[in-house]
């Protein structure tokens, strides 16, 4: 994304430009489509299917956070029991595959071994063009694993080959990652809200 010259030396101006880009990204999300993705995830959880996440760099942190927010967050005080794993968190496996095969195979190798029809692969990639993400999506589809991707910039190849894709049309890694993180929270909290045990007041609900 481009910034006015004054934003380069003025933090207030930079913050203002950053907030504009965040709004552009958030406003690009179609609520009905996001709800459809939530329903796909919800169906997988209720069917006791496994959800896998993956990503590189900052996106790998979001992939790991996804596990936390569903396994501990969405499941808290509800009847749902998500089965969810991050393919980006097993350092021995990742380094072994990267060293002995190829870094391009670090996620696809795992999804081939673990994935079964009806499972879900959630891929997080700002560019949508990382080869290991593309390979994972393609292998998942061949195994009849449903694919959901979060991308930014122009969407990359991941946008066109995924079953579902949330595309944030912003060309700033930080902004895209911020919004991807927000989408993760929205999905986890929305699904949890649908299954919360009875409370005396909505004010008692803590997210």
C-alpha cells in the first residue's frame, strides 16, 4: 500500500493511513460468505471431522492461534468438541520434511498422511502464492479434504483453487495478517456463541 510522504515521519499520519487500510480490508468481507464458512467449520466439528491449519511466518502464528481459539476458546462452556491441529507447529516434522524432501512439501506431506474425506484444511497466506500452501491445498482437494484459505494482495493461486476463500485486497502484510487474525476470532466467537450453555444474562458471556 502507498503512504503519503508525511506518513513516513509522522506517526499520527502513519496510524491514520494504517487505519484506513484496515477499514478497506474489513469492509471487503462479505458477511453471508463468512457465515457460510462458519457453517462449514461447524458442520465439520459436529461430524467429528478434523480441522487442520497451516501458514508460513506470521501466518503460521495465526494457524497456531486458530487451534487455541477453537480447542480452548470456542469449546469453553459449550457442547462442541473441535478436533483441530496446526500443521505448522511440529518443528521436528517440518524440519525433517524440509531437509529430506523439500520445504514445499512440509504441509502437503502431512495432509496426505492425516487427511480424510470431510476434514478441513485452513490455509493462511498473505500472498496466496507460497508453494507449500498451494501444494497443501491441491493435495487436500485430491484427498477430498475441504479447503478454506485466507489470502491478501491479489489472492494468488490459493484464491482460485480453494473451495472457500476470504480475500483481503490490501497490499500490506501487517494489515492482511491483522484482518486474518480478526477473522479467526470472529469465526471462533460466533460459533461458540451458537453453542453456549444457558446463562442468566448476555453480560455474563466473556470472549
